[in-house]
């Protein structure tokens, strides 16, 4: 499967960050949806439709674990790769398939991390 056929879901706590990620990834991968995390509380994302879920957190009050819970994505841990972009580093358990990228980040670091995952 080519990179262009790999579907990415972007979730963020900030619409501008979500849009910037979408624009920067679209030329290389297939970004199918971009959502604010708060909007998913009413209608959870259908995570099984994606090859990667990017959760981008820019607000100092945002917690990665809380974002996963709000987006109702916990049940997909270990099944779908996650990339969490946050200023709060963390370690995931083996087999959970969760990677971390520090915020702020460079586009080169973002592309490298996604390429490693996919």
C-alpha cells in the first residue's frame, strides 16, 4: 500500500493546529478527517477506518490520556497506531502502539515519525 493510500485521522484541541497538520500531511498521506477533540464527545470517531490516528495537543491544560478518553478511542489501543503530539511526554506500554512527538515540533520530525509508524 502506498503512502497516499494510508488514511490518517487528525484530532486536536486547537482548530488551527489541526488545519496546519492537515495541510502539511495531505500531499504525502491521505488525511481523511480532522476533528476537534471536544466535538467527538457526541459522535465518536470510527477509528477502525484509519491506518493512523494523530492526537495533537497544544493547550497547556490538555492531557493525552484525557484526550483519548474524550474521543472514545481507548478500545482501539493496540489495534491502530497512535501518534500523540504533546508537550507532556509519556511512555506507552509495549503492544499499545502509541508514539509521542514533542510539541512544538518541526515538520521534518513530524514526517519522520509518521513514516516510521506507517
